[in-house]
């Protein structure tokens, strides 16, 4: 793997796609460990358009060993750096007939263990006893996201569409996108491949039109220590 090239792409465009990171056998093991769980807990969200598990690596600890294979560990160390750790993990299952789409947005919040008044942290949201806050920009700029694809994904089943280079423009409201200046790119990823992106990259996804499911594991990494008594709610080294 020529990881320097991918590192350059992430810095320049805000994302890259690397295929063949997981074998079919590895993907099947990950899938089956997710299938056999109790979905009645608060961290699960189920509708006809979406099935999601928050704090995936905490809820299903055996997924950790399956996800962090040698290739992923090498990618984290060489592209992100040895000081990076997990700060968020979510499983998204977009079913075959999903009408669910996501408008263009940036990922602007981090998951923390409590809500406290702090300078430069806010606004806050609380969902099912989970606290999320918008941190200072430098914390967001240092986060990397890996999206592991358990299915072939293209524009017909909800592949991410992105605005290249938008990650380097600070807080960028989707309604202010000037399409005379910006372009849209669709990020096709093969089953067993990954997409790495910066959370400030403007991204969205369309409805599914080809009756194929799209299952993705979304994991965020940071090297930032939070100030004072605030902690990452999902920190995993």
C-alpha cells in the first residue's frame, strides 16, 4: 500500500478510498457478530430506512479485534500517527428499499461523557443520555474518520457524495455552497474497502435506487486530550 499518496490526498482533498483492506471472510465475521445482538438498548436506532448502533465498539467488543486487522493498524499509524485513539464508533445499515438520504453537512460534534459550561465548547445536544458538543475548530481539524464498507457501495445505494477540499475552509454551511466554484464527487467503495475522510469535509448521500443494502462502520480517531474534567465518551486506545 502506498500510504503516502493516500495521506497526501486526505490533506489536499479531504478524503481517499483504499480497497481490499478486509477479505470476504473478515467481512462475514464482522457482519455475523453484528447480526446476533440485542437491539432493544438505547444505543440502537431502528426504522424502515435505517438501522444504527451507536458506540458500536463498546456494545459489541468482539468487533474490535475483527476491525483492527494488521492493514488498518498500519494505516492508522502511518497516515494518522501513533498517538491517535478511537473517539466514536457507529454502525449504519441502510436497507435495500431505504428512502433515507442525508443532505450536505459537516460532522461538527464530538461525543463526551458529561455536559459542562466551557469556553469555546458549544452548542450542546443530548440524545439518550449521550452528550455531544461542538468543540474548538482545531480539535475538529485533527480528527480522521474511517468508514469500513461491508457492501459494494456506489451512487445507487447511498455512496457518500463530497465537496473536495471543503475540509480546509473551516465551518462551511451547506446552504452557502457556490456550485460555480465547487464540484461534487461520488465516493464508490468496494466491499471490504475503506474511505478515510476529514469530518469537516462537506458530505451527504442520496436515496437507494438499486435495491442493494449499504452497511458501513464509521470510526472516528483523535489525538487531542480534552481540557479540564471533560472526557471522550468512547475513548479506546
